[in-house]
């Protein structure tokens, strides 16, 4: 005859309900901490060319935030293209 004992790691239904209530309480009362992984940013990309349309590799492109004064400098690649990544939203010049 088999011995039907509950598994030693079995969770009682009351414990599950309590865990759900605690999780809901935390989500309702601390919503800001749930958004901690949100990253709002943008990129500026382009190509630097001369007056004849030829690409200019190795050119320095400086992007300045009009709002904060933050400066990001990038260098163009062999085909004159550049990308300034992870810029905070705002106005740039």
C-alpha cells in the first residue's frame, strides 16, 4: 500500500493567496520601482558629404542639446555616415 503524504515543498492554498495579495500590494503602492527599466532615448544619424556629394570619412560631428547643453561627439565612418545614440529627448543643434 502506498503512503500518500503531501510533498514536503507543497504550498498550501492560503500561502498562495497571501503571496498574491502581497504582490498586488507592492505593485499598487510602489509603481515607480516597476518602471525602473524604462529607457526613453533617440538617435541622430546622417551622412556627411562635400559640395560634390562625396562622402567625408573621419569627420567630427558635434551634437549639442539646446535644453541641457550636453555635447556628444561622433566621427563619421568610411562612407561618411554617423550615428549619435542614446540621446535624451529634447532639442538639438
